[in-house]
C-alpha cells in the first residue's frame, strides 16, 4: 500500500512563528510545493515563504463594483425614461445627477458582497470537514497559539520516511501523520 | 504643560519603544482563553439575566406601541401639519448616527493602521448593526401602510409602478439598505476566524456544532489568511466612503427641501461629524460598563478611552463650527426667512431646546475634554457620553421641529407635542438595542481574538528567529 492512499500529509507543530517561517523556507528549498501553514493569526512571512502573494480578491471586488454601478445606473435610466416616465416639477426625464446616488450605493453594495463572498469562494469555504481536523494536536493549537506546517502527500517529493526526517530536523514540537 | 519623558511613561512598552495598547504579560493562549471564556463559560452571570429581563421588558413597550400604531394608524403620534415630521425622523437620524462610529472604528481606523482599535472594533460594529435595526424601524412604521414597505424597492410588478429616483427619500432606501448589508457582512467576516477558535475550544456539543457551522470550517490556512486580509481591507475601503455617504444622503432629506433651517449646503459634512460625535459617545457608554463588568481593563485600556475622547473632541469642534455657520449664514444670507428661523430657534417657544443642545454638545464637552485627567476619568467620561447623546438627540429635534412649526405663512403656524406613543416607541428602541447587545455579549466574541493576538510582542519574528528573516530575504 502506498502512503498516498491513506495519508493527507505530515503535520509539524511549532511554538513560535519564527520557527514556522524557517521550516517553511527549508521545506520550500527542499523542493516541496504542496504545503500549507496554519496559524492562529495572519503571518505575512509565512505567506512569503510559501511564495503566495497574489490573490484575485481585489479583481473580483472591482468587477462586482463595476457591475453594481452599471446595474443601478442603467436600471434608473430605463425606469425613468421608458418604463415609468413622470414629470417631476418640469425636470428633464434623464436627470442623471440624481441617479448617481443610488448608483454609488450599489457600487459599494455589489463590490462589498463580491469581496466577501469572492474571498470565501476562492478559499473553498464553507468546508466543514477537513482531514487536518483528524490530527490530535491541530484543533487545540491552530486556532489558539501553535503554528503548523503541513507537507501534503500529493506532492511528488512526498515520502513518508524521508519527509518525516526532513521535518524532524527543523526542531518541531511534534510531527504527526494526518489521515484522510 | 510639562510633558512626561517617554522613558518614564508606564504606557510605553520597554521592548519596542512603542505605546503598548494592551497590558503586558499576555500570551496567545491567555488572551484566547480570556475572550473565548466569556462566551463559553457555563456560569452566566446573574446580572446578565437581570439585564436581559429589564431590556426585554422595555422592548415590550416597542411591541405594544407598534401594535397599537398598526391598529389605529399614524394619528396616534404627535405628527400633524405643519409639524409633519416628528419623533420618527428624529429617532431615525439619531440611531443611524450612533451606528456610524462603529463603521468608523472598524473601517477608517483599520485603513490608518490604528491598531488600538482592535480591542473595541467588534462591539463597535455590533453597536452599528443594532443601531441600524432600531433606526430602520422608524421609517418603516412611519409609512402609514407598513405592510407595503417593499414598494420602496425597485422590483418588477403587475402595477407597472417604479420608485421615483429624483427623490432623496428613494436615495435613503438605497443608502440605508446598503449600509445595513455591508455592516452585517463586514461584522460576520470579521468573526469567522474567532468562530473557528470557539468551535475548537467549546466543550458542549451544541456549542461546538453551532460555532462550527458559523466558522464555515475555518482552519487558519496561510493562503486563506492572505485572501481574508485582502477582503477585510477592501471591505474597510468600501465601508469608509459608504459611512460618509449614508449620513450625507440622510442630510439630503432635509437639505433638498426648500425650508428655512434645512436648505443649507453645510448639512452633509455637519451631519457626518455629528454622527461620529454621537457614535463615539455611544461606544463609551457601552465600553465603560462592559470593561468593568467583564474585567477587560487589560484589553480595553485607559488609552482607548483617552483616544475615543480625543475623537469626540475633534468631531465636537466640527459640530460646533456647523452651529456657528448656521447662525452666520442666517445673517449673511440676508434672507428674511432664514433670519426669522434662527431667531425663533434661539428665542422662540422652543428656545430651551436650542440652549440645552448648546450646553450639552458644546459647552460641557468642548471645555472639559482638553484635560487629560478628565479624558482618563472613567466616571466622568461615562456621564459625559450620556450628556452628548442627549445633546445630539436634541440637535435633531431642534432641526426638525423648530424649522417646521413656524412655516412661511403665520396662519399655518402650529406646534409639536409628542404623544405617549411617541415616547413609548422611542424608549422601546432603547430596550431593543440593549436586548440585542446583551445577547451579543453572551454568545459572540466581543473582542476580536485573532486581531488581539496580532498586537502581542510574540508576533515579532525576531528573538531566536533572526535567521528566519534573512533566510527569506536571501532567497527572494
């Protein structure tokens, strides 16, 4: 039986963010790519060590904002000019300065919802089950005060013995196998 | 005034040389346990039940008043001609203004990297949402036929009717509904990592299950954090222009009307400043008892109170400028109507309201808040916050009532008298607000745990890990 069938990865626990970042960097140098850090608060240096800088959240947000602005402005124009024209104190039907305000609000509404739900979608959340929750030390640590590095079994370099040896060199508190 | 040398100042962290925001000696685990413990404890303080009962009782007044209103109609209120707008609009503007400080703390201070806000932003945001709930009630029940409230929104219907987009009241619908939605989303997204912590620390299966659902499976992955931080900053960047626009649109309800006392260009900035002023007062009203009751003096320190008092001083000065400008323009415009309106506002039958407002919004706060001793005096700040909240309510009362009841034609002059139903509705919203807030304090993390962790000195990647930084730098 190859380890890939039953194992999600190897999970190393560290006490400080500095140790985690060092370990991540070493693992990256050793050629690992399918790995992830788990921390109780955002650690920017860990993202740098993972070479993960770019997110498409801002783009999703921008597209949402543009869509909201166009939706509101075109809707107002269509309603006031064609669907339900009304003479309000002799003002022109296409009184666009007044349309700016709802369009402005919907720009923010659509952009905000896109940023929030776009972030969740890109993160693959909600995902209530994850193999990592099987690790005995993960749940008391990752959301409180411990720092984890997980080398995943899908990485072509993953081999349970050698990878464990690599992680043991990095002075972790513990290294555990995570079942799928 | 002699300033303390920075080295002697006990508020400075000797390790970093920066102002410490929270008390020293905390670890990731201790702050987590402290905040999560408030929610996960099985010993609910008796005072909480007492408070909930009282607040629920007061909120019942709102239910009674609204029921009678729906049975009898708007006639049970004091609104009449010429005072066609009364308590409903005053309370609407007052409540929504209170909400604005929450957005300001969570969004604008985040963009300015004011980390001290981390301790207070969560409950300030909660305050925003509950204040918007109370505010939104008033225009809806003021509709006359509130069951047709959905007509306010543009939706295709068989009557082929659409909203009239040249009216500030239609703008209001868009502004307030966007504000409510974005505030809830921002608040919830901010709580997701903390729900993860609560899920992992909960003992009761039901609590585990509920917080697990709410956390959506958050596991603190670094890639998730990067996107999360990006989305938080974007939401903050969006909420900032939003909060300014909401009170601007509300001031348009007045400023667009051709009514002496309303038709002024200073209204938008002056309304926004007033909103932030009263909002910070409300944050103090809530923060001072909470930190005392839950022993959170380490996390909500005197520095927070001092900073909030400074914001109040700043926005109070802007509000004061607005008042002076109103008086100046009444004279400088050379408009007979404006001049009469201001004279009547100051010395007319309701002049007492104007002077009470000047006393509580300008005379008391803007003379005393300059003193640091008073800014860190908890009891004084609490009393002052109540005074300012009263003053800001009176401001809206003065703007609405004194402009309306002395119309252009003396033959249509009247007066405004609120009825007991007006008072019951208003007092009832206090009960609703407190009720929701007490539920929040008991079941949700009132201080953002992950953001407090970021303020601890342990987050600095220095001691023993100096090589970690260089390793990263070398390889890039």
